[in-house]
């Protein structure tokens, strides 16, 4: 007899309720564990490493959500192992997102490669913060559809 338990759902209760109302809960219960990982595959690790910016979101102490940009020369982000991402930059001091960065904070990252429309998401927990940047423990990693992204070019100004 096997003690194998089903993998926990990657969907939070609010997402599960939306899926139930839309009649897609069973399909999404099967799809989620296949496409949402608890680690970054090598291609995601390489992807984040070569980006010049990422969109980041977190909530402040009052529970208000903030989103902003974290940027740097390619290589400012690196993944020392599949379960962590180190960002050697911080949001601008004028960006309210900066005040949301504290150890234990839940954060979301969206990496977009504008010239190919490729997007990857990573959600996790901020585990370390210092003057040079921060480290995030990966909670979820997955690709996003490029459907609504228009091709663009990027250059530093």
C-alpha cells in the first residue's frame, strides 16, 4: 500500500473558488501541478540572469499591494540553486515597493524579454535583505503566455 498523497494544489483558495465558479476547477487541478513548479528549471534560471529589469510586487505593512521595477545590467539577478534567486539591486528609494522589502515578505516577480515576448513568473518569500539587494526563496515558478505583450526593444538610457 502506498503512502503517496496528492501534491498540494498550487492554487490558493480564492483561485480555487474562481475556478469552481467558472466550471474549470477539475481541469485546473490537473493542470496546475504540471506547469507550476516549486523550483526554477534551468531555463528559468538562465532567463532571469539575462534580463535588464523585472517587475516586482509585494504588500506593505498595511496590506496594500505595490508593484515596481527592479533593474540593472544583465547578470544583476542570479540563481545559485533552483530554489533561490538573488537580486543585486533594489527598487528606487522613491518607489513605495522598497518599503515592502523585509525578510519573510511574500513577493512576486515577472520577467519579460521584450524582443521575444517571453515571460516567466516567480513567486516566493524574501529571505535576506542587505544594502546590495535581496534573496528570494522560490515558492512557484512558471511561464506566462505572451499573448498580450507587444514586441519592443530595450536599451539603457
